C-alpha cells in the first residue's frame, strides 16, 4: 500500500465511521437523600416550597424528565438496587438497620466495579449506607476513592442527644479511603459538620473531574449528597438566605451545589460527552420537624405509597438525549445498571438474576414505550404491593412509617391515573372507587407468582450474612 493510500484510509475511517473515534462518555450520577417528588420547581415545587430552583429547572429542560421513576421505600434497599440492578430482596439489603452487620456482600457486583472493568476511573463522595465493615466499604466494591459517611445522617445527631455515651456508641465519623484500603476517620460527623459536608462533597467532586480530564481518563462520579435527610440543616452560607425558613434554605443549597457541578462540567469542556443524572433515592421525610412533600402524590418513605416510590429523575446527554422531553413511562431504579451499560460499554453480569432493564432507548427517543411493565414493592422482607402498568395493588395497608402495617383482607387495587392519591379502589370485596378493577388481580397475581419463582431459582441472600459469601449451586 502506498503512503498516500494509507493516509486516505485513515481519513476515510474518521469521516465515515465516527462512532469508532468517539470517547466513552463520562457519567456523573447525583443522588439526593429523601428529597420528595414535589420539592423542585420542575416538579411543581420551587417557589411554592419557599425557594426557586433555577439550575435544576434548567437541567430538566436540557434533557429528559421522568415522571414515573420508582425507587425502594428505604435508603439501604434503594442504594442496593441502584448499585446492583437487583431487587434488594435478592441481596439481603431489604431494610435499614442500626448496630447490626449489614450491607452488600462482596460477591455482589456493583455499578462501580462494572465501570472500572470498562476502563473508567471511579469515585464516590457522600453517603454509602451499604455496609460499614471490612469488605463492604465503597472502596472495597469498585470505587477508586471515597470521602463521606458509611451509614446515615441520623448519626450526626448522636453526640448532641441527651445522655449520649461515647463509651457505648462510638461517635460517628466522616471517613475517606482509596481502593482496597481501610478507611480512616477525618473528623466527627455531628450537627456542625453535617451542615458543611455537602459543600465538601461538591469541592471534591469538582477536583476529581479536573484530575481525570487532565489525565484524559473517562470517569464515573457517584455523588450521593446527604441533603435533604434529617436533620435538614443548611450550610451556614445559606442560613436565612431564602427568608422562608430552614427547608427553603436547604432547597437553595441543593440547587446551588448541583449548579456548581454543572458549571465544572462546562468549564472542563466535557458537556457534550458527559451523561448527567440527578435523582432522589427515596421519598420525602416524614419525621417531625423535617417534613418533606411528594407533591402530586401521597405518602412518605418507608411505605408502598406513590409518594414513597416516585421521585424526581433528570438525565442529560447532549446530542443523544433530546432536550425538553418528559415521559410518564415506568422506570425503576434497578434499570440504571443495564441502561448505563449501553452507554459506557460495560458488561452486565450474566451469572445472577438482574432485575433492571435497559431504558437507554427510551431516554434517547429511539422507542416511546418503557421496556418495563411492573415491579414488586418490598418494605423489609415482605411484599407490600405490586405496581403494574398504571395500576397498584396493595396487599398491606401502611399509611405512615409510624403506623403498624395491617394486611388487607382483600387486595386493594388503584388506577393511578384516576386515583393518584391511592384513596379509592377495591377493598373488602366491594367497589369503593369510580370503577371496578378486579380484572387487574389475576394479571398482577401472575406477575407476583413469576417473581416469587425466581426467588426459588436463586435463593435470596439473608440479611446479616457474613463474609465471604458464595452462592450455593
């Protein structure tokens, strides 16, 4: 081959096969803690909650806004589903626990591990809540670096509570670590450092992105903020800034922190090749003094109501995901693992059941309908409900995290289009809503039986399972 022919071939390849020359997209996954569906302006909140959210409202217009994004009722289950693409009932991560061994066993494959196998640099800054023991920290499960808290922000109140005894309960710590290293304590996690931690997480995230861009590394940044989890306290820089109280101050801070991340992406000139996801992993707080709102829906976290399950979700990928799009098609938090696999090029595990489905074609507009028809709603180790199409079947009544769950004598069925507050339906064998929905029961029962069969095919990991764990063949 002549030299000029060789150069012609190279130029031809670049011009006519541009996909082969594209870099892997960076992925920035921002996760809020217990921020309800109705808090930011794009979902009907914002100024109605005391503070405008201009950066988040703009982000919603720059990509796709999901109106039917679903999570788990509690923190640990949601984060487990997000990281593994598997329902928490499979992973032994079905509920939040205090003072007991818990978390993802080392055998589970996290999203971070998958990104790392695909050549990505990975970092996490924020709340983990998937294990606080050797082998179960973020840097044991795929993250190159981590700064944040292992458990929950509740712990920040411990040292200021009446009669706190550090001899019995060790004061909670903000920690840091690099891959496969034992985390070290940086400082105490208390109500003062609780106010400033999200600003720190933002600083470290910006620094991480700067370092990776300088080294030309594709990166996965997981940024699970601590707000708006109780105690819902603003950074001192935002104290009183809204003029409408603490919650509105926090809402301004949330919007500001997201804006800083988006500005950094623009300043690094990586906007076109960066997928940004902003979401919440749980419904709103219900605890006294810290109430949040689910807006259009009813209920709070720790229940199977829509207010617990539906949370905000925004996704931007310039040139790939159309701008200013909304969809009410059903997406579940387990869907992120296979959806990002298509974009990043990692392989989804085939040696275990993966409950998530690839929704990237929905995000990009290639298809208009979701690939998902429904999902089981576990609250702890028991199925409280099943959501299917535009219907919800409740097997257990549970209006509040402070109430005792009560099994329905007859499953209660709701048409979520006509009964979004889940106030009416079939109950006790009698029609109390606008229409009879008993036809839904055999359809959903079939789905439930099929799901339960998978739990026999692959027995669930039990809560509190020690390391090392190897599934029985």
